[in-house]
């Protein structure tokens, strides 16, 4: 009787799993064909099917939200994109457009039979295509680069003090007072509903920032994420009031410090490949640190048969800098493998190339991890992501492949500064990607990889980025 019972259980499981698997395959087929409406109809049908397991229903909810976000990202028409392009190419031809699309300089997608462009496709063309970039430079001139102005003055001080002190750490500290505000517009949720909000806060467990003080806030009973959490946040709740915006605001002060490692002065030792650190930070990790065939081929191109870990990192850094220009990015939550996207589309923003850097390093046996938060440079504040790599006998070393090589032709150390150094204008929020929040979120997060702008939800679901506003102000105190 026991064996008969088990057989019956297996029979019924097969009756449930097989149709669900078939339905999921049909959903993915519709998505691959660009039939988003049909795919969402299938998702909705499967989600309400009593035979659908809760875990599968959750995955389907995530997939449906992903499709909505892709449609939101790809909201520009050809006329809108052409209007921007014609500022620099007034006689642009269909053949030029087709060529730019084919070479991935213009990002376009067919959704429900309609060709739709990525919202930043026009400006991105002039970042990705060398031809378009040179044309824009000829028309507009070089313009002012506030970030470069800051770094030209700042980086030499870090290198000089690191050499003078004989230490890579604690260079050129910058004390900053930051006011961060997240605003949910009036009547976004019904009056009386509770809004749950996570705001970014300086990570309290990192050598490059400290002296962190929460100066002021309008939060009732704020909850700090424990220091062992990889996403550093302050959580609070507020009740929505009719016709009034709901504002979450904090003011804090902290000190950020630069680092510069002259690796030629260190005794880099062979890795202890049995250590927990080595095993964790050279491993694959879903969904973005995966050793695909594309990663293998790119490693062969950049690294070849190099065995020295310092040179491997330099080759990867140079390869990314030379081949993948910065461009405004789609929402990370819409991409199933970000390094694969960078390789296929030949461009990426800071977080995307940092994940590629981490993946290539790990593939080559170099421990590497993601780090992110904000760049706080005067006149150039923004979201920003970078990486750290580990050398035995040295420790964790910052690497910012997005900042790449700087134009210091007479000073090689400064030219490749960001291969083993970092400036003092950083706000570190995250020590890894796609980790848990404290307290836990109930609904799918707006940003599945990073955590910078914040997260908001209520009883009715998650509030995506387009449903609220965020911003911050910096006062430099030294």
C-alpha cells in the first residue's frame, strides 16, 4: 500500500507539473516572438490556475512585471529618435538607421508588432557609435567635464599622499553632509494606506567610509539594516494622507576616503584556493555572474594565457575600457544576464561593466565582488557602481572599469589609477548585488540588482520608480 500511495502521488504531480511546464514554455515563446500582450495573457491565466504552485506564481508575477518594465523602457518612437539624431545628421537616411541598428548602436525592439526604441536611444547613439560621437564633438565642441575637472585635481593628491605615507588607505578624506529625499506624490495610494519605504544609507562596515551620523530625519521609528546586510538602508513607514505627498527624508554626515595601491610595491602571493573567501568570490552566482561561452571567448581575447593575477586584472580592465563605452542603461530588472547583454550590445553603464569585470575576474580565478552607491563629485553626483578584486597578501583593491583610463599621458600611475585605486568622492551603500532587505520586502523590488534610489511598497503592491521621485543634496565640509 505504501508503494501504491507513492505512485499515486507521482502520477498527480506529473499531471500538474507537465502542463505548467508547457504553459511556461509557451509564455517564453511568445516573449521571444515579441508578443508581450499574448505572453501576459498566458501569465495571468496561469497565475489564477489553482494547480499553479505558489513559487511558480511568484516567478510569473516577476516575469509579468519585467515585461511591463521593458515596455516602459522602450517607449520612444522612431520620429522621436530621428528628431534627436537630426540635430547632428540632418539628412540621415534609412540606410544609416538600419546600419546603426545592426551594429547595436541604436537599441530597438519589436513589441506586439510595433518597432519601439529605447527611451535614451537617441543620446546613446552618440555615446556608442564612433562615427556619431565624432560628429557630435565636431558640432558641439568638447564642452566642460565637471567630473574630469575634479579628478585632474584630486587624483594626484591621492597618489602623492599614498606614496608619502607608505600606505594605500585613508587618503584625502572628504567630509560630506547629505540630505536624501524620497517623495510619493499625493493620491498615489488611497488615503489611510501604509507606505513602506527603504532609503539608502552609508554602509557602516567598510574601511573607506566612517564617522557616520544620522543628523536629522522626518521618519518615525526608523529601522537600520544590520551591518551584516549587504544593502545598507533605513526603513520607515508612513500613512498616506489625501491630497498630500508622502515625504521620507534623512540627513546624515559621513567621511569618505580614497585609496591607491601601487601593486608593484606589494608581494602578491599565490591564492589559498581552499579558503572560504576564495571559494565564495571565484564562484558563479545567479543570475549575472555566470561563466557562459561568451565569457570564455572574451577571456581568451582579453587575457589569453596570462597567469599573473595583477596582469590579468589589468588586461580585463583595459579590454573593458577599450571595447564597451558607457551608455544610459535599461532597468537592470529587465535583463536576465547583464554581462551577456554588454557583450552582445557592445556597451554598458557603470554597473553593467562592473558585473562583467567581476565575472571575467572570477572566471580567471581572481576573487572579485560588486560594490555600489553614489559618485559624489562636485558637479557630477550620480548613481554609480564599481568593483573590488582580492590579491593574496594585499587584500581587497578597488577597480572602476567604468571610469576606466584617464588622460594622464605623462603619468602612467594616474592614467590607470582606477585599476587599483578609487577617489574620495564615493558613498558606499551596497557590498553585493541582489541581496535581502531588512526588514524584508513583501512584493518584487523595483531594482532587482542594485539598491540606490530606494524602494517603496504598500498593501496593494510595489511602487515602481516612475511612481515616485528621489533626489539628494551634498554640502562639502572640507
